[in-house]
């Protein structure tokens, strides 16, 4: 008898979650159905950090394709939507130090301006002039700063893209 009571309680809980609108984050519920082809030009780079624009754009394109199944097209004239961005600032600051005073942990802050436009209906679907993403990385003893920073930027670019696409999918 207790088994059936637990089974019914679980069934009731699951049905209540479905009824209250529970859903997985980033499932594309606000993605415009007409958005089949997107043009994503390489982000402009006003930050001065070499290749940051390319790394961010590449990660955003990869995330868009995997999460939305859109086709990325090279020309705006072929597209239903346009996702443009600009890397406004790139900042690296030490946040932890060794006993000898050498920096061992850094914080990276990337500030961008993003605009996602519906080219069919001629309207802006998403705009954020201050889209900021931060990440941290360690520099183990004996490794050089440049290599570790470059690897950290690669990881942060992927996380940046994931957050941006979730924002686009959720309609924020």
C-alpha cells in the first residue's frame, strides 16, 4: 500500500511541476520561429586585446548552432537575423598573491555591447550595451602568464557564449 501512495505522490509532484510552467533553462522558448538563418559578423574589438574578438565570435557561433540549430550565413542579405557585437573593454587584475608577492590568481572582465536584430520585421530583439562576463584563472608555479591567460580566455569565451545564448533564448 505504501508503494502506491509514494508512486501517486511522485506522479502528482511531477504533474504539478509541469502545470506550473517548470521548464529547463535555455530551451529556446522565446526564440523567434522565423529565425532560421543568422549572420554573425566578427565582433568589433575596441579593447586592444589581440584576437579576443575572434575567440568570442567563434564561441558564440558554435553555441548558437548547437543550441538553436540555426544556419550561420556570411552575408546580412541572406539572413533572417543579425547578431552583432563589440568588445568594449578587457581587464585583467591580480586577486591572489604568493608569499613572495607574485600574482597567482587573476580575474578577467570582458565588457561587450551586443545587438540581436530581426531583419525580417526590422526590430531589435535583444540589446545590451554593457554585457559583462568575468572569470578567474590561476597561474601555477613555474608556468608563464601569457600561456595561462590565453588558455583562460579560451575557456571564458565559451562561458561567455553560453551565457549570451541563454539570454537570447530566454528573451532577457
